[in-house]
């Protein structure tokens, strides 16, 4: 696995190259800045312009996956001092979404099975990975894991997901109901 610095979530140059190249019809090896082609500025997890978001950047990791790092703050607790399990789920859901994106596909989570293996205390640095496991005509099986950055043998949580492939552009201009 490629190593990233502690400030990896602020690294925007060159991220999401695979999706940009697929969308622009480029071949592997032809790169372009993706910030103008594929960006989700208001996404709760990865959006750079979401004032209440997590601002996590998922970088490509190998041919079928992605990787990010994250440290939970005191405002992300469930039980006192422990990171909320729903946030762990959210990070893994985002990881499988980015793995699918890096495979040049688009879809939404149709099913997810999550196992929470260890509690995470506030301030623990986490490594989140996602990968495509199998690809069928209308769906993708993907997997995500969260491990402690200081001890990668410590599996914190994992998820097996089924991503339903769809044309997500149909929601790009969606407005909330009044």
C-alpha cells in the first residue's frame, strides 16, 4: 500500500485520475486534473466546500481500490470518548463508492453488511480502504476495511457491499422538496 502523509485529506492535485480519464475518454496513462471533471464539493465525506463535512480524500490504491486516512474528533462520538459507529459505516460506504468510481463505474449502495470489530477512541488515526471484488452487468461487489494507522493488524470494522450501477447524472440537479 502506498503511504500518505497525515495531511492526505488536503491533497487534491491528481486525485481521482481514473474517473476523470474514463469520463473524458482517455486511455490509462493519459492524465488530467480531475478537480474540474469530477468533484463533489458538497459531499458530507469528501466535499471540500461542505462546512460541516469530514473533508476526507480517497486516493487510488492499486488497480481496484482506494485509500484514505482519518482521525475522529471529539464531535464524532457516540458513547463518551468513542467514535460513533454510524460514522465508521459512512467512511466505509464512501470507500466502496470511490473504489467503484476508480473502476470507471457509477452506482449507489444497494446493500451493505458491516461488522464492527473494535471500539475506536477519539483521536485514533484510521486507514480506510475500499476495493472492487467482483463486477457483474448491473452491480458491483465491493469491500471496505478500517484499520488503526499505528497498528494495521488491528481491524476496526469491515463492510461487504453491493453497489447497483446506475446513471447518477439523473440526480446532479436535484433540488430538495419544498
